[in-house]
């Protein structure tokens, strides 16, 4: 005889509460393991494909690990130092950019020279804030990201844990499946499959989109001569994961720097705008539909809400679990609505001829 529904609900509710309490108190400790699990989940289809080509699971995992190490070494040696250098230069140039913007606006709009002008006072406050806090803000951002756990912990723990998780991924899934409540196992499997489809469509697809766009923007902007092209391209590609907001911020940053560097050279400014416009066209009409899909069931507003809530409550670890939890909640809500539509609570007891 199955347990009553209210007891099952209480049990799973307590389990969910314990998970969030652990995330609250142990988020920084769990972070390397969460990152490793995300890496293993992202690379599992690659390992499966290598297995279908004839490699054993151990050989496939080893090949993936060696390739990842090679890519990381190349990034550390060739790309990351340039990114850090350009980020520092951009921070140092921020006050000059703000001052030049103020001069341009006061020249074009003489009424801003009035010291009592609200707009001028606002611009002065913005420039002062950039001068006083721009570097400190960027330094705090970098420090907070890097100090979640030490670099040594990340370098050692994440690759090792990801390797073993990727190696045993199929066995772990089988063991979890064996622990499912027998009465609800078919339903849970179906829901888990739908959640996996959403995550596969969004996480794997969106990360691929971000990588492609980051490489495209960085390469194209540097080729066009934009002074901070590499860091701008990296930022524009990375924040594409946030629907709409990423495109707005990336485009504003690229065009703002283009106006600052190429003012008067409208061909160069138009080229920067064309690069970004072409990237957005390709992202919206070709790259995202192919890699992410149009019907993954994860609405942009729902995603932004999840990222905001989990990020505010749990910090960086919360951002990592926001997408899978929002995907799971979306699937569960749709499942609940389907159950509601099939229930007497929705249909009632009146006949079709009376429901008119």
C-alpha cells in the first residue's frame, strides 16, 4: 500500500529544505563539486559519442580530459594574460572615457554648462563615481569570484572530481534510478527525461552559443582595430547567457568604446556596429535555433527571475543551481497543470451539454 500523499509530500519537502539549508551554509565548500558535476554533465554526450566510436568509457574520459587540459594550458598561456591586461587598461581608461563624454555633451548641449543643471550634476556624479570606484568595483568583482575558493582548490578538486564523475556517470544514473520509489518510478523517469531535454537544450546549447559568439566578437573586433576588442568580445559572448540583457550590455559596451576611440571616423564606427549587428542576427536566427532550439520550455523571464533570486540568496553557488532548478520547476509545473486539467477539480461533474 503506497504512503499517503501528504506524507510523501512532507518527506520530499523536508529533503528539499535540507538541500537549500546545505546550499546556504556550505555553498562555498560545495562550489568545486558543483562545478565538477556541471562539467561532467556537459561532457557526458561527448563521452557517449566516443564510446559509440569504439572507445571504452575510461579511454573516452581520458581523451576528453587530455583535450581539456591542453585547451586550458593554451588559454592560460595565450589568452588569459591578454584578457587581464585589457581589463586593467579598460579600468584605467574609464575615467578618461567619462570625462570625454562629459566634454562632448557640454559642447553639443551648451545648457549643460549651467552648474545648476540636473543633467550636469548627474554626469559629474557618474564621472566621480567611475573615477573613485571604477577600479575598486572591478577589483572587488575579480576578487570575489576568485576568492570563493582558492585557485589551488579549483585546480586540484574540479578536474579530479569531474574526471571521476564523467567516468562513472552512467553507473551513477543507474544507481539513482534503482533508488526511485517503485510506485512513482515511471513518472519520475519521464519527468527526469523532460528536465534533461530542457537542460541539454539550454545549458549545453547556450554555453556553446556563448563560446562561439565570444570567439567571433573578440576576433572581429580586434581585426576592426577596437582597442579593447578581446575583453569586449569575451564580455559580450559571456553575458549572452542572460537573454536580452546580454545583447544590450554587449552592444552598448562595444559601440560606446567605438565612439570613444573612432569619434569622427564613421566608417570604423559603422564597422563595429555591423560586426555586432551581424553577430546578433546570426545568434538569433542561426546559432541559437540550431544549438538551443526554440521550444526548450525555459522562458527568458523565468530564467532571469531564477538567476536573480538564487544569486541574491546563495551567491555564486546559487547561480550554478538556478538553471537546473528553474528547468525542473518548469517541467514540474507543466506536469502539475496537466494533472489538474485531467482532474475533477478542473472538469467538474457537469456534462458537456451543460457546460455552455
